[in-house]
C-alpha cells in the first residue's frame, strides 16, 4: 500500500458538505474534484489487486445526486463514498495502476467554494507486502465493540439471542436499484423492522451488527455474532442483476461447493465487499482461506442447523411473498463462516426489478415479509432446548 501524507486546512465549526463531484482528463492524467462547503483534512493512499485510490477525510455530509456513483472519466472507472470508521471514505476504481501526482485543498474563490483536488497519473504497481493475518482472538480484542451494544452477559435461557446483519453500509452501497435505492439503506430498514417484530414476542434478545450507515468488515460481522453468543445469525441483502425480469426472495447457507453457478457468482460478489470499501485484502482479519470458505471451518452440527432453519424459512416465506425457484441455495459466503452459530443469508429480492424494488420499499410489504421470518424463527426454536 502506497501512502501520501497531506497537510490540509483544519476543519471549521460545523460539518462540511460535499455538494459536487467532477473529473477531467489532461493527456494521461486524470483530475478528480470534490466541491465542499468548508475545509477538511484528508489522507490519500493506493491499493492494488484490484487497483484503487482511497481518500479518507474528516467527517462530511454527503449531498450528491444519486447517480454520482456512475462517474467514469479517464483513469477513473467508478467511485463510491460513505462513512468508514467514523470518518468519510472515497474509493476510486482505476483501470490501471495509478500514482497520486498531487492532492490538495483549494480555498474559496470568486466562483467556487472549497475544492478537494486529486491528480492521478499512470504508475507502476509497488510489490505486495506480506503481512501476518490477525488471529481471531486478536481481532476480538482489537474491535473494542464500539458498535450497537451487546448484552453484558448472556440473558436467561428463555431468551434466544438473534444477531441480524444489515448487509453493506458506509462506503459500500451494495446493489443499486432502478430508481437509485441503495441496498445498504434498505437492509438497515429491514433489519430494524425484524428486530422490532422479534423483540415484540418477548422471546428474543436481538443484536444488530450495525444500526447506522457504517462500514463493517465481513470478519467483524462474524466476530460480533460470536461475541454476542448468538443462537442464530441472519444476514439481510437485496440483489441486482442485468436481467431486470428476475425476481423473488431466496435463502443461502454455507457450503464449500455452490449449489449452482448463480449462487457461486453471488457469493463471489458478496465476498468482495471489503475490497469495494478500500480495505487491503492481505490486512483483513480472516483465517487463511481459498476463494470459498472451506466447509470444515463449520462444525457439522452448525451446518445442519443452518440448513434446517433455511428450510423452515423458505416454507414460511412461501406463504407470504414470492420466492425464486429453488429458493434454498448454498455457496461459500464469508459472512456465514462462524463455526458455532447457525447462519443464513436472506436475499429479500432484486432491486433491479422495478416492481420488486417498490415492494421492498413498502412498509406493509416488509411487515409481511419480516413477519414470515419471525414465524420461521419461532418454529426453528420450538423444538430446541434452551
């Protein structure tokens, strides 16, 4: 990872807003510009495999049109933005190795406010630096649990602990719907709906892996579930495909071998969210793995329990909403790798289908959908001793 140290004007009182973004070409160089209402501090660095340029800024308020993520100019093939570990992060996808020629903040002039300027030019890839992977115990200690509160001690046996994981977040928007809906926003709303309905039964203690628009590494999500001593883990998502006619909910569980090519492709996409957010993969706190999580990381009992819950869940959902054919599928999802927590990934539907996007944004539809999930949780635990 190559870094550029930057000195910038200190942040003034109040939170600066990002009100515009643009890019332009000058020969082989590409200039990226953010329009700001106030000064910010920042740091810029590059990542490789794939090539990305990352800008970390002091906290800002994003006030950009929903289509700004489609910026494609010069070396820039796309960009994402959002909250990352309490501050702001921008990730630029570049088609080839890039080096930062300059990064600076311009003060207001007659026609412009504050502007952050980043000049990129082609560069050579620096050799990868091998670094030790963090052991799971060290990861748990390092997190500090500055997240939604976990129970101080495991509740009485009559209350099961259910961890709900709203997919994506912060700098990682996830899938983007036909009308501009971000998957990260939909999954958080749906997770809150499910938490409310589960807690209303009086039978469950519910923990959200995130309760705001923040980015969490996949390993953090798994570690949070294990630290909470979860009895069940549900990761909520919504997909998008090029084929806008595809629709229907689905449930996924962990397996070394994917059930089909589509499940494998989905797992591959979801497993790359850390890269999307500008995290260098060699520094991510995973145990050594190949492309898919090896099934021997999960105990046989946990794997069976996950499949049993998935079977119940597809049954209750089928009574309430539209399911895809072969609704229970499996593949190597990293977020489902906890060896001692039954886990499923729930795809609510497809944001690429206009009607399904409207449904998922409808509170009445989500109430019916999440009500079916609660029914499945009740049935699943009904024949299991506390």
